[in-house]
C-alpha cells in the first residue's frame, strides 16, 4: 500500500477533506506519517508491521497517548 492509498483510506474512514495531505516521517518497526487537513489540523498516523505488536500492546499505547493529550502533555 502506498501513501496515496493510505491517505485515501484515512480521509474516508475519518471523514477528512479529500484535499488533505500525507507526508512520510519515519520508517522502522512501524511507519509514521503526518496527515494535514486543509484547515491546518495535523494528525500522526502510525502503521504497524503485521504481527509486530499485539492488539493489547497497541491499545495500551493509544491509552497512554490519549492520557497525555487529555493532560496537555506533549
């Protein structure tokens, strides 16, 4: 899947404007992308390699990120 396919999926799934952009940031055990919508909101997308992490491990990471966001910790 290339980054244009990823962007098409993300804009549909999360109802972002079709004119949003995607920029590859980092490759590793997961690939990290910056998504920017037309009004300047920015989102980080992490795409994990198949079977590299369990769902519960990813879920725990998301909970931590949400906790940091809710407490305004960058």
